[in-house]
């Protein structure tokens, strides 16, 4: 593999679905200038592979079994500053793209965009540019040039990445203990986050928070 990959830009594919990883590796491997040098199914494996294989770019899904993809991006930037990370996710771009870029990611593409657009995004990020969809580019320019209005479009945007993660899990029907176990946090820590979320969203009770989170999740994923 190393001989074949000589002269090619090397990509680490991080996704917890084996068929998706294989498909992405094959797509990338068919290109004359790219190679899928390694794969990982979790954040921990991704960090190991980056240290061992030194890829030129990490292609990562946000939904990983051991850690949120945003946290992985922050870890990668802390340990390997400047390493390009491109998010390839089923999650709605408008919800995550700002968080990904602030965490140190260099681009965001939704899985529904398909292989041709993904290869374009990979090459754009490898060339030192940021990749987002056309419809998001104006918003991103606003955000990072400081011209954005002080008032957020949604109070949910005021949440930190960890608070946002917990908010989504609440909307998915998980209780405090389940969330603590899922995120490897103490119950006390989750309770503090829940209190902060309630304050930022101006909600009076835990029941109000659950209802708000469920409605928000349903609006994002209509059946």
C-alpha cells in the first residue's frame, strides 16, 4: 500500500460503519492523486492512526461510538496542529458547520452530496481552503468576518458544544443517568450542564427542557 500511495495525498477515513468506510476507501483509492492510507471506527482509533500513519487529511463522521466528532476534531488540533479535518456527515449542515469550523475543522459536507462532490471537497481542503456548501458560504463569511448580528437566530446556538450534545440526547429521550453513562461523565456534571442549558434557553423546569429538546429534534428530523 505504501508503494502504491507514493506521491498521493493520504486520507484517514473515520466512520463507525464498516461498509461506509470500505466504500469511502474504494472511492478515494480510485483517484490518481489520492489514497486511503488507513481507517478507524472510533475516535481513539483515529488518534492512534494519525500518530502512526501521518495522513494528509482526516475524513470524519460526527457520530462515533466513543466520542463526539467535534471533540475528536479538538483533540486532533491540539495534538497535531494544522492537520486538515473534513467532516462527512448525515447531520444537517446548518446545525453543525459553525461548530465544526470553530473546533478547527476545515470543511463540512453532507453524505447525501455523493462521491463526486466529496472528492471535490477533499481536494479543496487539501489545497488549504475551507469547504462548505454554496448555501452556507455566505453565512460562514458573516460569522468569521465579525459582521454577524449579536442576536443568534436560535437560542440553541448559545450552547457550548458539550451542552449542545447533551441537549440533543435529551431530545432523543435519554435521561440524566443514561447521558452520563453515554458521555462518560458524572451525573453531577450532566446536571450542571442541564442547569446551564435551561438558563440559556430561558426554561423554568426540567420538564420544559425535555419538551423543548424533543420539539427541536422533531423539527430537525421530521418523519
